[in-house]
C-alpha cells in the first residue's frame, strides 16, 4: 500500500529535520522509488483509455478555437481521410463543415467555452467529407482540459441514411397531406387518447363550419350528436381497424345536424395512435332516396302502399306468421258504385272519395296493420296477429265508419259505402295470392248480397 504525504506533512518534516545524514538521504531516495513504483502499479490497474478512444466506433475530435488537436481513426474515416494525422494537419476544421453554417458553429462554440454549458445536447449538423459529399452527423460537444489547454471535444456518428429515410417519409407525408387537401370529402385525423384533432383538410372546415385554427383546438367528440356513436366506431376500429360506410348523426360547430357517411381507420400519426376519418354529408342523398322509395312504393293519390309494395310486405308477414305460428288475416275492400260517383260528380270528386275512404280506414286501424291500393277502387288490409273473428269485427267497424263519413262535392255532400271480404291465413297457404283469392271470393259474395256489408270466407 502506497502512503501519500500531504504538502503540510512535507513542510513539517522539512522544518523539524536536522541536516540529513548519508543514510537519511538514502532512505529518502528509497521512499521516492517506492512511491513511483506504487504509482506504476496503480496505472497498470486502470483501463487503457487511449486504446478505448482510438478504437471507438464514434468519431472523436478535439480542437481549440477550431484548430484540430486530436482525431481518432473513426473521425478520419467519417470524413474520408486516410488517417487522423491528415485531420490534425489542417490549420482549421473549417473544411469539415459547409461555409454557410460557420456563423452558427462559432456562436455555439463561444457559448460553450464561456461557461454556458459543459456538454451540449445531442444535435444534428451537416458536414462535408474530403470528396465534397455532404453528410449528416449526430454530435455532442463538451469542454475539456487538453494538457492544460481549454479545448472542445466533439463526438460524432453518421446518420445520413436515417436523415434520408426521414426526408423520404416527410416527403410522403407532405404528398399525403396534399392528396387529402384536394379530396372531395372531409378528412381529419384525431388522436385516440383524447380525441384532439391533429389534421383537417379544407372540406372538413366547410363541412363542420369552422376554421382550421379552431378545429385543431377541438376534439372529435365535439361533432358527434350521440357520443355512443363515437364509442361504437372506436370499438370497431379497435376490432377490425378499417371501418366503412357507417351512417351517423353529426353536427357542425354552429349546431346544425346532418347525416354523415363515415369511414375510419387506425393509424399512427406524429408518434401516437390516431384515427383517420372521412365524412360525407349524405343528408340530401338520403332525402332523395327516401323520396324515390316513397314514390316507388306509395300510391300517389291516397298515400297508402301501392300494389307492388303491398304484395312484398304481405309476403314478409306471411313468412313471419308461418315461422312463429301466429294468426294473420286480410280484408279486401271495394267502394260500392264508384263508377257512378265518377260519372255523376266527375273524377275530382271520385279522387276525393278514395282519399276520404283511406283516411277513415286508417283512423280505425292499428299502426301494425298494412293497407294498400290494389287498383281502381279496390283496397286490401293485412292484419298481423289477428284471427278471423277479430278481423271480421274490424271490417264491420270500417264499413260503419266509412258509411258515416261525408264527401263534399261542388253542390252538396255524398256518402260512400263499401263491401268487404275477410279471410285468414291457413297452414296450406304458401303465398299471399292464395289468401287474396279467398278474401276476394268473400268480397264478391258481399257485393252479390246487396253491397255495404262484410262477408267472411267459407
């Protein structure tokens, strides 16, 4: 073990010693030798830091006021030099960096050596190789003592490929943004954890009636009429990631509601889980579809189902009744002497008579009952969950109510009567036509028996 003497110890010994003898001098020399040997032994136990620096994969450069003092082999290779000596032979390290970046480099150096920091954060900088090719470096800088001289150590490694990849990705993102900007539909990106909107295109601003600046401070939930719709869509994105053709009620920043067709897909945007959403206002389209459906399935004069629609609905009800073993009945109804009304009072009064009969009928029917105009003055009423006796009672109530209803003409008022035939679904019936044939036969018997009456199938 090597004993270390302090300066105070040495001074005390100096003043307390008498003139040294030869043997004392010899002892002092031996002590000095022992101390040197101890230091050499301690040095062998320490790592060889020079070898570590020389063999480092990162490039290391030491300079003082931009004059190179030391460079390792990796730094020389990084810049295309054959050996570190070619680096240290440079008068200044200016050739290693683009000329237009020198003002910034000098400012950073001055701030570093003036004590505003001993270690600069990891940063990026553009450098120039010996052959003139530019490369990107990730670097750190720190102030060190170099043999009693203040210097700056630079540690660098090449990130050119990484920057190229990032540049390509940035270009792709900018291209994607440009594409989304010109899309004819609304597109926005919302962060998953809080719904904060991260990107909107121009169509989104127009659709949601808000500026880009304010939309980027909003959340996606601000524009859903029902938050359960948003939660349902998020759940679907979590499950299948790609969601399309979902109809949902939305609202604008001004409170106007509209029906939207929504598509959504889970993405990563700016390093966070997000949802890319597209919206189309389909309110007008749905309105037109409903109008077309109404026109295709509704009798224009009376507003009840036309023959085609009634037959389709009747087939569905028959299948349901057969599947669950439920009752189902039908009433066939015909206006008595309708041709005489047309011939005597004109077609306008005839049309009014048909409309009046339909209104009076609907007043006596349930919402689940289906009424249709089969043609001319002939109507059919389908009654789910209804047996033959109950249907006959309804038919009688319809006959009485319609007979009491007056119809205005240009000169006076008239009353219309109806004949009705009732039939019930049987086990052997496979289509609505079989049921209609029996109900029509009962209707014929009602007419043959003097009209203004109800007959039930035999």
